[in-house]
């Protein structure tokens, strides 16, 4: 697919699913054609005089119910040119070898601490980048050799970290990490930037038809999930190109795919209420498109972010009110909803930051305190135990016996598993002394055994 971009000078200048439905919701099959629907977002609208919509007879609008919840850059990919230091090349190669070990204790040591980050060193690289470091802030791909064509490091900054600290602070932190690894040449270049807008509105977006879009893209698809009461979930426009757009129902996507529930907190700060639909308008701009728009570095992106949004929503894509009497689609007026979307950077709106963020990739509390108790409750039921204290003690006692029969003390097994999770979750540097949580478990098991032996003796 091919898309057109302007010369460099062009940049100057409604309810959410129920809980049960959310459990079943997901972006469904792609349909190239829209289902039967009205000609515009508001339905089969006619002008006040009974004529088809035209430049002189605009449709009614619901912009008074249009609410901006959040906008900016959601995904950012940066590249750094330079050369990896020899000592770091040796160290990362050694840690990668540990990550590939069949010994879980060796794998747990495949970590590296830089600044405030404890990165997991992956056992595999990616094409042309042999080393990969990961935490909740950064996904860093590292090239071991200096190259005229490849950067020393290619990095994805996480959406959650951007939501917590913003573009500039995130890049400052990242630059410290990259400068630690080697000699960096020049400013970070932008490889990809996804601009977005989260909003709620009264318009029925399911009634958008393919012909309502005016775009430079050649391909588009409308998404449905027929398991939902309201099956329409979004549009993708320009798939496969250096620039494409997505319009989709964000709450459904969070519940069933990304699980980025931290966005709820940010939306609430701007008036979102549980039960409201949230739509995301998102543009994924790749390096080639950014280059044609003279956006090469992060400073370029910061300077021209509003102008880039203007190009994306005025020149590359529009939602129009079709005029069947005018064959020139570029003369069709914008839908009022699109005017509101396109003008979002002119709005004086506070952009809330996440108040709680950690570089660690922690599991959700639901997984820890619901699914995590599955083994204990299964044990208690299988042994006919109903008292929690008795069940926990007996579980520790029998677990100790079980692992001893396998040739490994229970406390050693727990310590090994905790260290493996330390690496996975970026919580504790295993090469330093750890707090003896596993030893406390062993002490509890021993205490229970002594108490049980005493009870048997009394009998």
C-alpha cells in the first residue's frame, strides 16, 4: 500500500460493555465493507430543507457532548547512534549466556542494573540486535558493532512511562542508560511516534461508512466483534504503510487485550465516568513519513507535534459529510465531530500524570491474590481442611516433605523461584544479598512441625 505525504514545508505554519460482556469482548474479525448504516455518523441525516447534506446545509452536531480525556504521544521509538563499549559488550554477552542456561539459578543472574533500572537481559536478541534489555520503562535493542546503517541502540519507551513522566523526562532517563552503555553520537532520532486522542462523544460511530472517509490511504477495514451487544469496535485505515490510523473503542481494547487499566485514573481526572465509552483516534507514523515531514529528532517532534496532528487530521485523513451532488471529495465538509478531533491541540486542557509508577513489571493484584491462592485452596479441599490457619500450616509442612523427596530443600526451591521472578519483574538485583523471605517460610514450616509433633506426643 502506498500513501502520500507532503513536502517538509507542509508542517510549518453510549455505554461500555457490562462486566460479563467485557470478559468476552475482543477486537473481532475484519470486515472490508461496513454493515448497512446511515450515510453519516448521526444516521441517515438530511438537511433542514430535506436535501442531502452539502456545504451549505450542515448536519446537526453533538459537539457540545464531545469530551477530550487525553491526547499526546502514546508510543515512542528512538534510535541512538554510537558504539557499544567493549566492556559492556563482554558483560552483556556473558549475561545473555546465563539467560540461555538450563539452570534456573544461572538464568536468574541475567540482570543488569543501570541508574534506577534493573533490566532483564533476554536469552535471545532480535535481527541485527544481539542484546535485549527490558523493564517497565524501556525495551532496548543493542547492536554490538558500530555501523553506518544501524544505530547502537533502538528503544521503545513504554506508554505507561510516558503517561507518568512525559516525553522529555523519559528521554533524559533513557539517555543516561544509553550513555552508560557506550559512546553516543548526536541526538536521539525518532523511528516511530504514535499520536493519539482519547475522547467521549454522543455520536454513533458505528454508522460511519467507508465513503465518509476522505483519505490518502488505499486500504481500510471496519472491525466488529459479534459477541458484543454493540459489535462495532473500530476502523483501521492505511494498513501496511508508513502511516496508518486507528479509531477504536478503547475500554473494550483495555479489558481484552492491553490491560492498561491505569488509563482509567487519567480519564477520570478529565471527567470520565465509569460506564462511558471512550474512543481513541490514533495515528502510527513511521520513520519514513516523519523524515518526509522533517521530523528527525525528539526536539523536532516536540516542536512540531501540533503541526503533525494538523497534517494527519486535515491533509491525510478526514471524516466528511458526503455531498452526492459534488464529485470532488476534497470539497466535502468535515463532520462536526472531526472538526472537534482535529482542533484538539488548540484546547487548554490539563494533561494529568500517573501518580504511581514503578520501573518494575509487576503482576496484577488479581493474579497474586486470586489466582495465586488456587494452589492453597485446592490443597485444603483435597485434604478436607476448612480452617485457613490449619490449611496453611499443613500446606507448608507437606510442601517441605514433597520437595525433600525430590532432592531439594523446600526453602531452596522457594529461593530459586523468587530469584527467577525477581528477574522477570525487575524487582530485586539477584547479584546482591536478598531478604530471606524463603527462610521465613522454612521457619514457619519448622515451627508448625514442632507444634504438630508436640500434639502427637500428648496424644
